[in-house]
C-alpha cells in the first residue's frame, strides 16, 4: 500500500461516516468527535468532518468502498440547462476511459454522489471565496440555488481514496482551488503528492486520490485529472 502523510502522530481507525438522520431513519443521530451531521437532503443526512481536523481517519485495511450512498429518489429538477451560465464553468475529465465526461451530481441537480458522467448532464460550477466548490442547480431566471461539494474525512480502499458528495450546506473539510485549469483539493492535515489527482470508480463516482497519479490504482478505479471548460455548451 502506498503511503501519504498526515499532520498527526497516529492515524485513527474509524468506519466510513455513517448516516445520522433522515426520513425513516431510527439509528443514532450523533457523530463522533470532529464530525457533524450534515443534511444532504430532507431524507438523507450523513456524518461529515465538522471542525478543523487534526487526524485523517482511515478505514480498516481491505475495506470496501461503501463511503457514500446517493439518495434513491430520482431527480425531477430542471437545473440550469445545457447553456453555460455567467460565472460558472463545466468541469471534465481528460483521460480515458472518462475522456470528456463531466462532473455532476447523482441524482442530477440533487444532493448525492459526485460523479463524472455524460456531457448531456454536465453540472455548472464555481469555487467561492471560501474555497468551496459550488454547483448551480436552479433554472435560469429562478433564485440562485447551489449544492456544495463535501469530501469525506474517512479514507477507503486501504487509505487511498476519499469520497465526494454534494449537499445543500457548505463543506467544512478542505478547500478546492484551480491549478491552471485543473481542479485541486487540499486539507491542512493531508499531504498529497498530487493535489490534482482524482479517481473515477464504480458507478462513475468521483474520489480524491490520496496517492500518486497512476500508481497502485485501486481495482475498479481509473486515474483522472479534471479541468474546467468554458465553452457555452458541454461537448464530448
């Protein structure tokens, strides 16, 4: 297993952030220290890092990638459409097997899993002054509505990946930035050899790559870098 550095003396063992609320949920509604219950939608909440973290939590060796489960409800949201709105950008992968597939949420325009998928469903994004990646989900002419990218604090795939989801509230763990036209993510307690390295894994789900690009790629994943694109329409 390749390694990455954390700014702490030890790496704690913690299961992937758990459900903490939602319609029909009857389990615990509290999260472990350093995590907060984040509302992804009316029917789905999850424990996510809620304060500045000092230790990157890591799933036990060989853990399966069950980090993030999208809501099962389908999306009927209209979204901003297929013409790029002022102040926003498309974000797409540039390597096979996901060449010119685009960042979006699943369900489309709704809280859930961050995915890299068809250009016809491409999301529109901006990075705000707080370093948070925001997706525009409101239709043109409507009051602006955003979803925010959240990076999970618990690593999966033997400590190689961090899941990415979208929620109605701002993320609190790490910041996003542009490096040239490449999207990066960083956090104070994580030293990554390549800030612009990502994985696209099963069901097109997007993950932060904690290791080197094209090195010890987990089964079921593909190494990708993802870049902004500012033409008026997305294309393949």
